[in-house]
C-alpha cells in the first residue's frame, strides 16, 4: 500500500514512483505489517507468514515548487508549439510547476523579467547577494541578510 499526496495521480505509476523517491525516507516511512491473512495472491509451494508493506510517500512539510515553469508559461509555450505546426505533444503530469508551500514572491519577479527579456537584471541582483565563507549547498533561507 502506497500513500501519496493530493498532487500525485495514483493512477500514474511514474508519479507514484517519483513520490516514493523524493518524499519517502524508508527508515521512517516504510512499515511491514505482519500476519496478513492468507488468500492474497497466487499460491505455489509451502507458504510462510504473510505480511503487507505500507509506504508513506506523502509530502511531509512545505517544499519548493516543482522544477518546471508555471502553468501559464507552459500553456503559452504549447500554443506557440501548435502555431508552429510541430508534432503533437502528449504531456503527462506533472506538465507544469506548482507551489508546494515554499514560494518566494521574488521568484515571480524573476520569472516576469525572464519572459520580458530582462534576465540580466535578475543576474545582477542575485550576483550582488553573493556571500563568502559558505559551504556549498547552504540553504539560502539560513543565510542572514
């Protein structure tokens, strides 16, 4: 049994496996329940005790958005794709990014600039925020201004 969050389509095996890979820590989120009743699955040969595996692949806390452009940008890209007469697309979820609770309003500003061709402004702004003496991959939110 695998539990997933509402943003995961349980009928989409790729999405379920992604959720297990990125939202499940087996030491905390997997449980083996012993003494499952007989009668589950085909029988062949001698049978020992049966059990059930429970996997919690749900989102445990707020998280950054999916690393895909927001829906509005993906829909616009799809429209351009179709206008150009390119081969038909068959997008599978997730086909656009969405918030998982951890979102900074500055990211909307950065995206707007990128769409307007003003990405250099964001580059200069973020370049000016560099800090020395940090370990690589230090979370940005842990760095004081």
